[in-house]
């Protein structure tokens, strides 16, 4: 007589977690290389003014910023109001060149949609802002936005 082996039902095998740390680190390195960090370091003191009518911009890639305020390092740059674009201080006369370099970075169909945002301190004199606006008009940059916070209703 021969013996017959009965089939036993085997359970599902456990999922191996040995490669899990490798996958996690691959994802971590992927996001570290793809993510863009803040590109501009603000070197001026800015206290944002408040406004009653505020609208939000939908496509922030079309916006480039001009910062106006007192420098953080007054010993090096002085105590007067300065104009900053990207990571450098510029003169009022350099604004059209800045606008042209920003336009050159954009695709042709988006060049007419570029918006300039003025991020100015509350204490900045209006004369500087007027001079900046005149330089923007000379560079044919007519879409202008003032960066503000919404005024609280009390």
C-alpha cells in the first residue's frame, strides 16, 4: 500500500519589506532634486501695508518682484531706501534691463501676461515708488501689482 500525501492549504506568503528603505530613500532623493527652493533672499526690511480690496493672483510664475525698503545690513548699504530685484540691489535706471531679462526667460505667448509686483515697506516714500513706476512705463511693463495684506474687519 502506498501512502498518499494530502494537500495542505498554504497561506499567502508575507510581503518582503527588505527593499522598503531603498524605495523610501529613492523617493526622498527624487523630491530633494526636483523641488525648487526659495530663489530670492530678501535683503530689505519690509512691513507689508494693509488694503481693503485684495485679489489673488492665480499664476504666480508670471509674477516677478521688486522689493523696496531699508537694507537689513545698514552698515554696509546705508539707511536709505533701496531697490532689490532677485538677489541684488539695483538703481532705478537698471529696472528696464531687469524687465528685459525677465521677459527673455518667458515663452513668447506669455510675455504679454507678465506682472510686476512691488513689495514695498510701509515707510517707503512715495517718490521712490513713483520713480520705479516711471521706469516700468518706460520699459513698457504696464501690468503692476502692489503686494499687500488684507485689512482685518474690526
